[in-house]
C-alpha cells in the first residue's frame, strides 16, 4: 500500500479551519463553492437544459392525451434500490394526479434487467397499457421498444445510464440526466408533471397537499436513497437531493420508510452513511433474492400494519442475503487460492451462487485482491455475469469490446452486468484474461490510499472537526476527508462485543499535546504489529461524537504502518 497526499501542513505553519476547508475543496476540484457548501433545494430547481425542456413538452402532450382518454400507463422500473425508489416516486405521482397507472418491476432471474420481450408480454397481458414510462433503464433498448410498439404500446424513457451512439429512435421521447440516478431523474420528471397537472381544478385539494408534502420530504428522501445506492457523484443536482433528502427523513410521513428505520435500529439523524449501508441494502435485498415489487409496496403502502410486516420481512431477507454472500465469498476465495497464477483480471464461476448476489461477491473480491473481477453463475439456459473494477480500468468498455461473445452487456466504468451462452464461456475467459493482462499495467494494480492532507496530529482540533461538517454529505466525488499523520503509540486495546476492533492510544510525537484515541475496526490481526513507544504513520478520518451533551472527536483509522524508533 502506498500513501499519497494532496497537500501538507507543517509543524510551525499557522492554519485555520477555513484554510483546511479551502484545501479540501481544491482537492475535490470544486469550482462553485457557494452552491457546494449550501446546495439549493431541488424543490426550486427547474429544467435549464433546452433539449430536456423540449423532451418534457413531448411527454406532457402524450400524458394529457392519455389522461383525457383514461388509458392505462405502466411505470416499468428496475429491481434495484435506485429503480424501486424512482418507480415509487413516478408511479405514486401519476396515481395521485388521477392517472390510470400501475407499476411493473421485472423479476431479476426470469426476466433480467430492463426491457425483455417476456416482460413486455407480461405487461401487455396484465395491464394492456397505451404507454410505458421507464425508470432507470431503456436508453439502449431500441429493439425492445420497437417490439412494444408492434403491440400498440408507446414508450417514454427516463434514464441516467451512458447514452449509446444511436439513441432509441422508437421511443416517443427521452428524459435523460446523466449526473443523476434513476430515482433522481424520476424526481425531476415527476415534479415537472405535477407542476403542470396541479393547475387542473379537478384534482382534490387533499391530493395536491399530499403531493406538495411528498416533493418536499418523502420523494426527496426516496430520491436520496436511489442516488446514494447507485454510487452517483455527490455534486450538483445529486448533492442537492442527498443533502436535503437526508434532512427530510425526520419529516417523512410514509409508514414504510419509518418501519425500515425502526427495523434497522437507526436511532440518529439519517446521513449518506445510514442510507448507503443500512437502508439501501435492505431495499436491494428484496430484488436480489425475491421479487422487488414487495419493496415498492413497502415504500408506497398507507397501511401501517402492512408496512410493519413488509419491513420485518425485508429485514429478514437482508440477513439471508448477508449469509449467502458470506458463504459464497468463502468458496470464491478458495477458487482464487487454488489458482497457480493470479492474472490481472480474476474470473470465477459457480452454479451454486445466487445470481442476485454475484455483484456483491465481485465487489468483495475486487477490494481484497485489487484487480478487476468477473463473477458468473448459471441462470436458466445462460450464465449471468457481474463485474467490478479498479478506478483505472473501464470494465464496461472492456466487456463491450468482446460483445460478439455476449448476449448482452451494460453498466458503468467500474461496474457491469452481462449474459453469456454456456458454449461461449471458455473462449470468453481465455480472451478476457489475455486482453486484460495486456491492457492492465503493474502500476494499475498498486493499491494506493490518498490522504487529503499530511498534518501534525496535534492540529486536529474539535473546532476543525466540527467545521468539516459543512462538507456533508460525503460520498462518491466528495469522500470523507482523510488525514495523514505520525503518531506515537502509548497503549493498544482490543475492543468490541466480538473483540474484533483495536483502539490505539497515541499522541503527536513532536508535540506535548494530550493523548487521543484512534479506533481501527475489524483489524484484530493488526494487534500484534503494535508496541508501546513506536511511531506509526496513520491515515484516518474524524467525526464528532455527541453523547450526553458532550462533544468529542472520533478518530477512525483507515490504514497505518509502523516506523520503529
């Protein structure tokens, strides 16, 4: 592991909290610091892009005709947390505005991601809609959209994924915002629809009041879940949604969200951390192991008892998902350990892995071995694949360069999914390994940790730590600030119910400052590496611990190495 840093503060250098904030903003290449530090509320944001406004006018014209004729609309969404939250926002908005509308979520195993002929046939048979509106997919699905058209179904696309060279010509219109997630796009699309249709006096004042509240609180929180879950950079519109959406949780009225929070045991204010690591995984677990429609029902139900039962069931499903991942990860690691040579890309397959968790396995293996990982498992007559990659290697571009061997492929720079015929697997593995070994350099595989600032430990004060809170929410493109310091070890303790964490009592070796406590989670294996009196180089984050009216600094270790005296 190599420690790198963007800036350095020296021992005798005078520095203020404002100076530190400015360094961090510069590190993140933030130009509009005013909007970054005080993001405007999404409630007041309008469609500034001309093409987007024109597309919305087309969509509006179609929706007005659909409503006039009392024809059916289906909101066809994805089965992950981003798609489910976005689907809930758009479906419920249309429903409360008096549209004849139903939600549809494909089954991960039987229909797969996005549009499929089977999914479109199911929609036609169950609902016979005049219009399908997509959420979180559709931007590359021209053939499927053409098929829907032959069945008399028009399609409006709302999506955020990378645009293909040729946009779907068979879609009626495309509402696409790349800087948002599917739920973020759905929020702005639904808000524009609401602002147009609320002028209609036939909509009851109760429903208008409900929608006003939803866009101010409930839909903002749902959209924040989708953005954080889909790992969207927290800048611009996305930052505004997550900043205000996190704060909106305390005013959310829907019982489904309240019961998710209660079941998860969250007792504090919701931040991006609680969304990303506690709330979103529960919503995702349903689509991974069952049918995601239950998660959408939980988010939209007005029945408190039903919400309680669904939240409890989703909590159980999340535990099941965790157990499956843990078990599969053990077998995946055994496969890696048996390899005679570790290639620059790791490709593993097993018919025993549930296809709903292969992305999670890929992510865990990628983090441990720090190289691109592809995980495959059997799915009916095909194999499903999920890939995760290191920052320097575009895994989706890599897979698309071999699309002749694949049935379909899609994704982002660091995450992708694909389908492959059984007969093509061996050739695919051979070509992928050869190509990756050629394209990936040794330097790409050197794990690096970037600290924002190298700084004397004694300069980390309560005042500075409190000032860092203005940078929240932390996430992609705006990570929690990392500091790099030297520290002298005074004592080491094992802590935690499972005795799997360590606490290091240390001080600045070049200062007479008071000792501080640094916690290193899940690091019991590092305990014997530390001895009293030695100097360690440590990378850590800081946050305010508020308890019983007192405020203290929590130092959370990310990495350290020892430096003997």
